[in-house]
């Protein structure tokens, strides 16, 4: 699957990015099928080949969330912005924590019920013994 994404180039502590298209599983810093433009985050300058981007999208290429949002902001393409996958994973982690807490509280409650039933069991046995003696 082809993906349009950013590839970092530039000096240390002064990054600039290339918009590239390559296979999704391939290293973004290696060979790319085509360089579609560049982006300088310091000056917010985007230079993109709009016709080539539209062409690759029409062929079924997907975009990373960052590229999608960047192209929408600069009005190269139209559409809805996406949430960053890091934010999605943070939300998933938060949900898992909440579920784990619920599971802990439910398991603690079940342990308490087990303890209560163990305490009740000897009392019930005594009552049963008393009833059996009365029948005799």
C-alpha cells in the first residue's frame, strides 16, 4: 500500500521535511517512489506538487495524519482533518486503565463476597446440625 508521508532531512536541531510517496512498510528515510514536495516547519513554508499529490491519491495512496492535516491547512486538498495516531493510542491507554480499575474493583468485590460466604458457611452448618438434632 502506498502512503504519502514526511521524511526528515536537514541539519541537527533544524529539521525540514520532504513529502514522499513510498510503500507503507518501507523506511521513510530510504528510497522513495517520488518526492512530492517539501515543508519547512520553522517558516511554515510548504512547497507541494498539487497535481502529483492528487494523481497519487486518485490511484489509491493513503496519507499519514500529519500530511493530511498539513495539506488541508494549506488548501492543497479538501477534506476532514484526522486525529494523530499518538493521541488515539493515548486515549486507548486511558480506556484500558479505566477498565482495569473497574476490573480491580469488581474482583475485589467478588473476593469480599467469597470471604463473607466463607464466614457464613460455618454458621449455616451449625444451623443445619441443630435442625438435624431436633428432628431426631
